């Protein structure tokens, strides 16, 4: 049985080594990106209404984590995505999705525990009771279990084949109206 347990910014920072271990196992980032990714994650803990969840096994093993926060102008991801959505679909659409959003910054399950409903449980719990009108996220833009999960929870593609500044991988930006169905 998996327990989903909440953690605030301080515990998230204290457990950043565990977070990075799961992130690395799930995403296989280039070694030279890990230190920068860790710094970005550390900074996310200071964003408004930050909330982190850990999926833990009865023996204390952390199988996964997810976190998000209230998206605001001035946050890098928010601003980059807002501008791209505004250019493609107009200000009204960008504002509808990102004007009052929960940004799901990271959702990762260790490969040893994937396919057991942990990701779904993390996303549902992270979105539960949030006051924002939408939840938004980015994910690799090709058929993956994550894409299937997000679609099954009501997320729709807002942008596809999106490349973040300085990047090379294609992402899909997806959004869902809260509460999730």
C-alpha cells in the first residue's frame, strides 16, 4: 500500500537528494544538467502556495514525488509558456489557462514502481482542493505513459512540438480545468 504524504518547502529541500535520485532514474537527464536541475527545483520551493507530495511504501522507500505551485508572471516557465500560447492562440486563451493556474512542475515515479497508479494518485492529490481554475504542465511530446495519464485525467494539449528556449526536446504543454474529473 502506498501512502501519499505532503511536504512543505523545508522538507522538500531536506529531501532533495531523494527527489533528484527519482528524477534521474525516471528521466535519464545528461549528467551535466543535474546540478542545474537541482538548483531549479530548490528554487521552486519558494514559489507561492508550493506543495509537494511523496509516495511512500510501508518500508519507508520513496517511490515517487510530485510538486506544484501557483503560477505567476515573473516565473520562467509561466512567462515562456504564456508568451507562446499568446502568440499561437491569443491573449484571451493564454489568460484563461495561465491567469490563475496550478503549475505541476514535476511528477515522477521511480521506474521500479511505474504502472501501479502512483502517478495518478500523486496528480489527483496534488490538484485536490486547489483554488486555481486550471492546472498546467509540460511533458515530452511523444506517446508515453505520462501523456496517457494526463489525458485520462482531463488534460488537453495547449501547445505541441514546443521547444523551450535553449532546449532541443519537443514538449507538449497541457492544461486541465480544476477540479480534475
